[in-house]
C-alpha cells in the first residue's frame, strides 16, 4: 500500500527536479548557446533541402565562412564592448578608414616592397581610432553611443578625404597571395577569424582582462570600489574593438583587392546584431564568444540560402529582422527566469 | 454588570471583525528554488500588521505576491471574504492594495505631482489637468505632514525621505484599503520616522490596514498591533500581539534558536600597537570640514552622526572614491595617493560600501569571482587567472567566516544580506587589507546574523586590522568601537572613548553642534 502511493510522488518529484535542472541549463550560457546551435542546424537543414549539393558542397561552406569572417572579427571586439555595458558604432567606418590608409601605403610603394607593413598600418589605424573613442568615453564622460557615433561620421569623412572618394586597387602581389591564399585547405581569412575568436575566448574566460570586463558590465560602481581602474579598462576595451576593426579592414581590402572609404558601411549593425543574437546582454555583465560566433554563422548561412535560391534580398532583410526580435525575446525569457529570486 | 456586558460586546466585535485580507498556504518558487513554502497571514482592517523575518525568509516575495508582481503557485488570497487572483500590479491597485517598495519606485525626471498621478493621470479628453493634479498633490502632501514640498518640484532633487513621501502620496492618491510598507524607516532619520508613524496612525484611524516590514524591533513595538513571523518561507507564528510577545520569543521564532543581540567585548589594544591609518586634515568642500584622526592595529574607530552628516563621504574619501579638497591619508607610514581607489586598495585600504547590492557586489556573478575581484595579482600569472586557486581560496575563507553553504559557485544575488556582507569581508580578507572601512555593516542583515557579523568584525580587529565603522544606528557604532568621532554636518565635534559616551550623549553633542 505504502509502496503504491510512494511511487507516483517520487516520480513527480524527480520530473519536477528534472524540469528545474532543464530550466537552469537553458538559463545558463551553455544552454543559451545550445539553443543557437539548434537554430543553426535547422537553417542548415533548410539550406540542404532547398539547395541540395550546391549548399552542402565544401566550396559553398568555405564561401559562407569566408564571407562571415570580416563581420565575425568585428563582432568579437564588439562582444567585449557590449559585455562591459558599452557600444561601438564606429567599427564599420574605422574598417573603411584603415583599408584606405593601408591601400594608400601600398600605392605609395613604401609597403610594396614589404607588404606586411600594410597589415601593421591597418591595425595601427584601427587601434588609434579605438583609443580615441575610449579616452573620450572614459575620461570625457561622453555616452558611448554618442562618442562612437561621432567617430562613425568623422572616420568616414577622413577616409573620403584621404582616398579622394576613389577606389584604389591593390596590386601588391605578396599581400594578394597572402590574403587570397589558404592553409590546410582553409582560406587565410577564415584562419584569421578562427584565431581572433579563439584569442577572444581565452581573453574573456581565462584572463584578468576578461574578468574585469564582465565585472564592469555587471556592476561598474562595485568594480570601481573593488580597486579596478575602470576608466583605463574602458580605454583598453575600445582600443580592442578598434583593433578588430583594423584587422577586419585589412581582411576586406584583401578580399576585394581594393581600398575605399565605403568599405564596411553598416557593418557595425551586423556585428551588433550577431552579438545580441548570440546571447550577450546589451546592458552588459553577461555574454559569450561562442554565442557571438554562432550568431554570425546564423546570419551568414541565412544570406547564403537566400542567394542560393535567388530570393529577394529585401525579404532576406525582413527575415534577419525577425530573427533578431525572436532571439532577443527567447533570451529575455530565460534571463528573467534565471535572475528572478525572492 | 454593565461593565461586563461592555467588555463582552467589545470582545465580540474584535472577534467578528472580518479580515480584510487572508493569505492561505501560499507557495512560490523560482527556477526550482522555493521562496515561499506555505505562508498564512490574516490582516484586519485598521491594524498595523508587522511581518518579521530574517533576510531570505521570503518577505520580499510575499510583498510581491500581494502587489501582483508574482502569482502564487498554490494557496489562495481572500480579499474581504472573496477568493481573488491578483494577476498584475494594476489588479492589486484595483482591489485597493498599494505597495511602497524599499527601493523607491519614483521617476526622478518627473515632478512630484506627475509621479503621484503616474498611471492614473487626471485628464479630460486626453489633456492633462495639471492644475487639478497640483491642487490634489498639495492636499496629499499636507496630509502627510509636508506642506513645504511644491507639487512641481522634480523628484530627483529630493532626498530619500522626500521620495518616500512621494511614494506614499502616490499610494494615497488611489482609493486604497491596504498599504504595504517595506522597511520604510530604512532611509529616515528619527524625526522623519516620527512623522511616518503619525501618518500611519492617521491611516489606521480611517480603517486602512498597514502591513509594516522592518528589522527594527523598537519600531514594531511602537507602531505595530500584531506580528506575523516567517522563517524559511513558512509562517512560524501569526497574529501575535505586539504588547505581549517578548523580544526573545520573536528572535527565537525568526531564527529557530536563541540569540542575544550583544556586542562582543572589546579586546585590549596592545600599548605598542602600531598606527596603521592616519588621516591628516582631509576635507571635501561643501561636504565635510578638515578632519584628522588615526587608527591603530587592532582598534575599531567609529564615526557617529546622523544621516547627511558626511559619514559615508569620509569613508569614500579615504578609500579614494572621492577626491579630497585638502589633506592626506597615510597607511603604515607611507602616503597614499588620494582620489584613486586603485591606489588605496593597493596600499591596503578596503571599503565595504553602504549599498552592498549596488556598490559592492556583482550579483549575477558567483561568490568566488566577487571574493577575488580585488586580488587578481594573487591569482593570476601573466594575466591568466587560476580559477581552481580562486575557488579553493574562496572556499577556505567562506568556511572561516562560517558562510554556509561554503559553495564558491553560488551566485551572490541568491545570498541573504548577512551572507553578502560576509562575501564583502572575504574579499578584503583575501586581499590582506590593513585598513577596513565598514559603512553600515549590518544594513539589511537580520537580527540573527548581526551578532555573528559583530563577532567577525571584532575577530578581524583582534587579528591586527585597523577598522573604521559607520552606522546610522548610534548604538551599533558605540557598541563596536573603541573610540568614536562624533560628527554633525561635516564638522568634527570631538573624538572620545566609546565607553565614555552613550546614545543620548552623542545626540546631545550633535544638537549642540548644529546650534552653534
């Protein structure tokens, strides 16, 4: 008798515990990322069904990742900025500026003889723009949105002046061979994306830099009173974001074999969308690199499916918008469940 | 005979006064963790019903169930004899239940009148009736004892006490029968508390019931009619008469054990104890006048004064969060660069701030990350953190502070106030802090855990840490400290041994100081 009554109670309890565990898992970073993996797999199934071998071929897969790599690198830097509770709207323009400056250097023949100089110059331009952003935000107490919006406008203008609004073609052979080359069958641009993502993951999860970033995003005043030099760290964060814009600038210069002031227009929005879809909270304090990479891949697979099936790009834009809203809605649900307490 | 009849008649009326609100067996859990496991409560019209419980007992969840923020999973709410579901805050207001939260929910950028009528603006055909709103606001403010406040004044410019008045006026602007006050006296000084009590008495005279939540037993004794005690999400006693329930019994009901709220005895400071902290003529223009004092190893130094006397600002200046206009700070003989928290922390100064949640802790993050936040140098090699070492070091520290369970991976936001305070202490212990600045060390810490925190502070001081304590409870400052500095409106009124002065003595000094 007692056995008979005990059994259902016990199973009800264990199912209760199981659902609690499931909910906790879905609320955790790994859980949110597994949701993104499922979304990505669904898209891949859609792509395979509609596109067949054209979609699943290795060359198409490499095309997707190669096209994803430029905004992907931007999104890694953006992830840090957003986790800290900031935003960087200037990355697209800074990308354009660094491509123009690097191309000018190549045309001026200084870099023609030693092409890695182009890369150094592009990175330096991105870094410098980021440092300026950071100083204005941290020490000038200007809201990140405004400071980087100003940089977005100014960097574009600066790039237009330098390039005289013309597109300069890059003819430096060493550079073109490098950027168009591959290693172990994987294109250089994809390697750069992989390396930047891996470095970003280590930086965020294993270093004091990452810990400080999360702390500042989670509670800026608490971080300050704990002795963290918050202002200096904010300069570092925007410098990092600028640096990734410089890397993306040289990547796009290589992919298009040209430098122009219009490079990277609106890329900042793609990067921000990928970061947010990837589960990073816009208010800061929480986010993952894996989520950002998945967010980038989701958008690029989607683009590829539309292109493969010759579908309207306007419909594609609407679909992207819908994905952003759905992803944010889902995340808010889990975030609220995880955060609520007595 | 007539007397007896009257007496019986009186009994009958009390007996038959039907409850305004009954809470029966209410449960609520979050992500599988039960916050309420069965709460029962019966509130009569026109009474002040106090709810007592330690932090984490479920008081806040209960308030939010009454306010319609959370929907209970089991149990029922009976409002004036009818079972009801309170689906959202609007429904609660519709029934006549208003809530004054501890974190005041006023909009800083709006005027007093706009705040009061927020959500039920006075308008005709979509056009706001500003003059009518101001007229009614003036009447409400007068009723609350603050005819001095102008309805058009921006709420952001008000002190916390003023914001609370606005919050209360907002509740009264609706037709309410029950008002829930969550720790309303936390932001008030004694004069304002008197005014609050006057208002509460007026409300109850009109038949409005008040649910009053406070940690301060003295207040409950003064204003309350009946008490309900909750512990671990369950009602342990309900409807106790305030007048005939001894404090000891209440504490036992709250904690499940006998606790005496006493301060540990002061240990003797060695004659050769070195001077650790030295403050020379620091001042912040418009906040506090030049101030000098020093604290020796093993000594607890208290700053006694009222809200707004500049106490917290003094601590924030010493720890580098505020740049002083004049003066210097020295730790163990070496000067500390002022105006930089990083420099102060490096020199061995640590602040446990007044608002732990907003200034001290990263609630989303696990305990160990909050503990090691100031000591990366100890856990990182070439910027790479050793999380294993962070966890094990935190665990040892949590165990020595008797924080249970000593699980370094628990999110800090899930801990009670007392345990959060222990996490703050653990941070500075791990850092090896020489000077510990404690601002309101027991704010939001329940009676049971207070004695524990006091004992820990004593222990730290005995181990050689120089400690500076600030508290709005003068009794606490005097009980903990070896010496106290009495301060009023940023002015030093004297430094004297804590044993030589009592609470009335401090207040006497403060009054005299502000007269001169």
